[in-house]
C-alpha cells in the first residue's frame, strides 16, 4: 500500500512543442481510488503511463510511497496495470496469463497455483482457467485482465479505460464490481476514463484534466457542487450544465436547478422559453428549450411523465442555491 | 417476447448474396475464366507429371495424356521411381537436401527473427536505415555476385562443401526473411510488450515468451517459403558442389538429366522430377492452413 504523488510531472511528445502533460501536481492517498477524467487528448492516459513507467518523465518526478520512481523501469515499481484492450497473451491460458508475473518472479509452482486460484475465485474465473483468451467473452477477458493485476498484490493499480470495450449493461455491472473490489483490497488505484459517469460513480476523488493541465481534483460531490471553472462545470454532470453569458459573468445552472413556471410574464427574473424537444426517460424528463437570448438550447430536468409538450411556452427561474457564477474572461469560478 | 413460428417456413438452400455481388459483369466473368484456366493448366501439368512418372518412354511420347499402363501390366508400377532413387543417387541426394534445406531454413529464421524484432521493436537508433539495408539485399540478384562469391568461398576452402553451401544459403536468404519478419513484428500490438514489461519480463524473456509465440504464423511462413526456395535452388548447387556424394536433389536432377536423356530414360527422369517436386507440394498443402490462420491470429480484444 502506498501513496502516489506527481511533482511537476511533464511529458512532451516528439515533434510537439506543447507538453501532453504540463507540470502536473497530484497527491493520491494510500488506498484511495482516484479517477483521471477528461476529453480525449487531455493527457490522462499519458499521466497513467508515466506512473506505470511506460512513458518517460521529461520534467518533475513521480513518487510511489516515499520512493522516487521517476527513472525506474515498470518492473521495479510494484504496480499492476489493466489495459484498455486487456493485452492478454493470446497463446497462454487464463491461468498462465494471471500467473505470468509470478512465474517470472520464480514463485514456486504450488504457491503460484494457489495464488492464481485465489484470484480466479475472487473474479468468478474458476471454470475458465484452462481456456485461451480467444474462447472468452469480453466481460470474462476483462476479468482476466483484472485477475492479472490483483494476483500480484501490488502497491498501485493502474487502469486505463478498462470498461470501454464492454457493452453498456455489463459496463455498469463491472463498474460496481471494480469499485467494491478495490475497496475490499484497499490498493491505491489510478483509473483513467473519458466517461464522467464512471468517474463520478467510482472515484473517491476525481481529477479533471484538459490540454495536459489539471483543472480540478476533488470528491465527486465537490466537483459537482463547486466546479472550479467553466470547463469542469460543462464537463461534469449529464446532461451538461447550462452556461448563460451575462456580460462579464457566466451564469451556470444545472438542468435540475430550474423552477418551471407557467406564468412567464408575472414572475420576475424568469427566462421565457419554448419547449423544443421532450426526452422522456420514465424516471426523468428532459426539456430542451429555445430562448430568444441564447443560441444554445437550455436543458431542464423535470420529474418523469411531466405534462410538458413540444411548443409549450414556459418560464425558467434558477433555484436560489443552484446558480454558479464564473468569470467570462478567465473561466474561473467566482466566490459566492 | 414472442416466439417465432418456424413451422411451414424453410430456410433457403443458399442465402441471397448482397445486392452488390449479384448480376454478371463482363469483367467478373473474364476474371473467373482466367483464374479457372490458370488453375486447370496447373492441375493438368501436375497430372501429366505424375502420370508420366509411371509410364515407359514409349507411352510418354505416344500416349501423353492417357493413364499409365505398361509398367502396371508388367507388375512393376514403381519401376521409374526405383530407377531414379537408386541409379541416379536420388536417395542420398534426398537425405542431403532435407538436412541442408532444413538446417538452412531453420538457422535463417533463427537469425532473422531476433534481428527483425530488434529492428522493429527496440527503438534502436538507426533501425530504419538498417531495415532498408536488409531490404536492398533483396534487390541484388545473387546470380550477379556468384563469381566473386565463388572466388571468396574458394579462398576459404568452402567450395565443394555442404557447410559452404549452407553458409551461402543462409546469407542469401536473410534479407528476404528479415524483411518478411519485420513486417510481421511491426503488426503486433504494443500493449503485449507493455503488459510483459509491467509483468516484469526482461526484453529477452518478452521476445521468447510473448513475441515469438505471437509471431508463430510469420515464422512458419518464413520457414516454408525458405524451404521451398532452397529446395528448388539449382544454380548455386551446380556452382558450389562438384562431388557426387554431396549433391542436392536439384543438382542430382541436373546430372541425371544428362544421363537419362542420353539413355532415353525419360520415365526415370520424370520420376526424378516428381521426387523433387512432390515434397514441397505436400509441405505447402499441409502448412497452408496454418500459415493463413497464423497470419490472422488476433491478439487484441
């Protein structure tokens, strides 16, 4: 078990002047589940690969526990990694895949078999130990990749979008399984995803990256309640926060932060809007409303089966606690 | 949920092809005709070769397309093969060739595989130019360097020696094999190596335990192509081997050709050709499926 810290870690790619990861400072607690999230090309995978030792660190340092691992090869870092496409060895059986690290580490055969069986039991892989990866379903392969990581009992798990190759339903199931497994094992975990729902549901804390720089690192609740800037405000939450330019400020209101009134003209401060699209999800309903002042339609969440229909004229009033204010020039959150 | 009623419905014997594949275009017909003519011609030549190897010289010339008869009537159907095998020294030459070609092909691949791996995967400085250097080697026809090669080998006392020919074979096969295998190693996914690195495997271990098994299809392809090429190689064996006892099959066939046509022993000669041709045909038929599955072996998700 160990902490992980990035100290001004910077990574350049050949032929690109702008760093892929720029002076990243990040502290991960012992046993914490930290999610790195951001749009593609934001540097989240590069950050993870720097920690794993698959990518060099041009400036700054990476520490695991109190060891400076910046220049250590992957094998000396005591980490395990789950790859996006699992990277299972296709010519080895599930048991051999899971036990490959132990075999290299010259763990005696009986001990190895016991550890592999233990990991397989944890992941419900026992019936498949003699199969090759090609004979497994996507979900099973994903579990083998997990098994390969947990059998090592490493100090840190690195996970690079491990769920992105699963179908939607399996992804939701596996998400919960991974989160609960991590909590049970208590291993510090850095998890990369582009899916903000995954980030919010799995992480103890979530670090949002954009263009190689860290935007904000906070608990899911913190990110949602107090986004540090316009990017985080727009990125976290689904559907996204409505951002309304108001002179030097930008007003941010989440879809659930509106009060709807039918009395448009009689309510002071109400934004007059016309319902353009109604998305009925059963439990919720989303209204996409056109307004004369704004180009972007406003998103409004209402309880499911609400009576609104396309073409209805409604008034929208931000709820008192739901208004976020940002500086239009810098994009930073304004106090209050 | 409703269950589909399959009673009274019948699946078509042949499912309908996609719309684009239907209809007869003149080009498609022409292509099919050419492919089938080409195939028919090859099958015909093979038939002629095998049937003639069981015929007497008279039959070969008077009844070139019929099935063989006379040797069967005489009760000695394999007489031509026996003649070629024992009289022309094909028996010994066969063993020599199997050993020489086998050793050359295996050693070539054993040298080329690590070289190709290093050139494509280790990110060595100058690996691009070095790969090109190997590729240039393919562009030099060995016939043009055969005289200096002979002179050089003679100075080393390596002419009229199977070891010498083995060295020449390996050296001349390397460019193509390295080129073939670089393409193959390049196509393997990076994650395999990264996973191996994180699992703690050394570069050597990664190569032997992960990359070589993944490249199995490529290795078998390289082995087969080299074996076929070297098996049929005649010019170098004529130049480098003078001693009957060291003849390879192609070399022995060349000598036998002189003797057999002088004695009008055409049946034996064709049986000799068959002995040279058939093993490679069989090798290819046996390995073709493995080559193809090997080439398409998936490693990712």
